C-alpha cells in the first residue's frame, strides 16, 4: 500500500508539470496492485491532460460503473459528459447518483454546475482524485492575472503539428498589458499582441511557445460557402471562474444553429443558449469544419466572424478542423477533443 501511494503521488507530480507519459505509467502500475477508483480517476485525468477526451470519457464510464459506492467517479463522468455537449445523459447519471448517495457534495456540485451559466468547478470538484480540471504548466501567469475570454489557435501551415498564432476578439484584450494563453491540456504560454487596424474586430497573437494542433488535422476544409441558415453549429469556449480568477479549466462545448445571412455588412447571427460573458471560441459546422470565431458585436447578441463566404470574414486562410468524410456528421466527442487544443483561455493583466 505504501508503494501504491508513492506511485499515485508521483503520477500527480508528473501531471502537474505536463509529463503525461510518466503519469500514465505510474497510475497503470498502481492500478495493477489494487482495483480502486482513485487510481482510475487519475487515469481519466491523464487522458484528458493528453488531449484524449474519447478515451477519458470511456474510462470515466468504467470508473463510475465499477465503483457505484464511490460517488466521485460518477461526478467526474457527469462533468465530462456535460462539457462535451452531452448534457441530457449527464443529467440522468447525476440523478441516479444522487439517489444512491443523497446529498453527496461532489454530485451536488456537479448538478449545480450543469445549471450554471458559467460552469467553473470549485471546492468539492477540485480536490484529487476527482479534480475536474487540468493542471496548469509552462509559463506561469503573474499573481494579478485574470481570465478574460477565449481565443482560437489557428494553423499557420496546412498539416502543421504546432501553431504559434491565435485570434481573439479585440474586446477581450481591452486594457490588457500582459497576455497568456492556455489550452484545455493546461499548457500555458505568454503571447504578444500584433499590430492591427483600430477598427479590427479581432486581434492576432503571437505565442512565445507554440501549442499543439489537433492530431491528423487535414488541409483547409472550410469551404467558400458557409453553412446554410438553420444548420447545426457548435462552439467550444471557457467559462469565467468565480471572481474572474486565473484557473486552469476544460472548455465547454455548446450546440445551436447558424442564423440567416445579414442584409447589412455585419456578421451573421448564431442561435445558441449563450451565457453572458466574453466570447472568442472557434465555431464548427455539422461536419466539424471550422466556420469562424464567435464574437459579441453588441450586448445580448452573438455572431460568427466567418473564415470564408460571409460579409464578416477573418484574415486567416488556414484551418485545423478535425477530419471527416465529406458530408458526414462529426461525433461530439471528436469535436470536443479538437476543441481542447483549438480553444485557448485568455489570461491578462490589466
């Protein structure tokens, strides 16, 4: 048991510095000693910090089902379902969990998060072995830095594995003097704001350290014609933590529809259940192709700044969408897995 504890502590230290390979090996060795949920939840979080959402979700399902007397596994599984856009299933599982464990703090916290406009885990959801967020590693943000919104990691070269360029709504950076970007894996890097026209709706950032793009990203797949009005749209964005704290997090996938093309020169509307707060997440069509960036042109409105074929267009000409067969609908788990790398937390000092 002492060796098992040593391996778990070693794995957590490895995750804290982004060494997912060492963490996975230590957790697997511990799992070979005793079949326990705490080790299995560590394996789930290791998959998440490696950007492997589909594997994490599958293993979380096992951890929850194999240990029905331990509610933490259900809480983490419910949270992963919710942030990946599968909220109906998450609601069913959390209700079943609360029937077995009435008043359990982790399940109650997970249920409350699903009802929150800005679902940012805290307290009961943030202690190990549950820990419903990645560790932050890389460039450390200063103590006075706060969360400001979401940016989109853009591909500089078709087929590239890494990118040092990101786009963000200009309003997100208002008053910012220092900037950091962090993906859903916890990787954090400083960023430099590049010059732009005063009326530009977006700003480009140059990353001090390149961040990984989704694996197997094909050449540009955004077509010259954007999706028609009423077709499915999805976006991946970060929730604002309490007090706008600089806290590492997994992003949240939201689903909705593309609106009609506007008659004026503005960008087209997006029809989703948007909470109040900063925008900036990448927007995908039903085939998983990047359609553009979510912006807030005015209070209470959310619109798409598109990559092509729209009146509001982005300057970028490359794309890192997850691959799909032509006309095929991309599964939500694959879409979210791409979003873990493409959607970036924007952290600033003002």
